[in-house]
C-alpha cells in the first residue's frame, strides 16, 4: 500500500540521496575535527608541570553489537589548585596512584610522561 501515491515514487530516490549526503558529510566532519586536534597537539610545545595525581577514571564506549573500547583518564592538580585531566595509555594508568606527586609532561591535550617525585 502506497500512502503517498506518485509523490512517494517521485521523491523516494531524493530522500535516499539526501540521507547518503548527510552520512558522508558527518564522516568528513569527524575526520577534519580529529585531524585538527591531532595537528594542534603536534604543533604545541612540550610543557612540564609540577602536579599531584588527584583521581583516575575509565570510560568505556561501545557494547552490544559493537566492540568495547576503554579510555583511561587521570586528573592532576597543580600547587596553585588548578586541575586538569589527560587521557593516558592503559600501561601508564596502572602505574599512577592518587596522591603521587611529580612532574607531568604534555603537549596540549596529549599526555607524554609522569616523573614521580622520590620520597625523602
């Protein structure tokens, strides 16, 4: 049963084309956004800051029919009270403990290393 008559037959191909254009546009937008963030991280200077590990969290994405991926984040606090969060590799995530003090090295939003302050 055709609810739209000749109108549906005339515009159904256009609706499919429009949907395809929207999907392709979203994919291109995602690629441009991700490459812009990557370029900004690459161009940024390497910075070290004295900080304390305040908190850690894991964000899981996916599930159901999709593969599950985990992203590991660590929150740092500088001596002046300013806090920031960086995504860290899983290997580094397991080595950092809340309360650790030291120097965190980063490029913009990209975590590079954490040098723990030795106890005296």
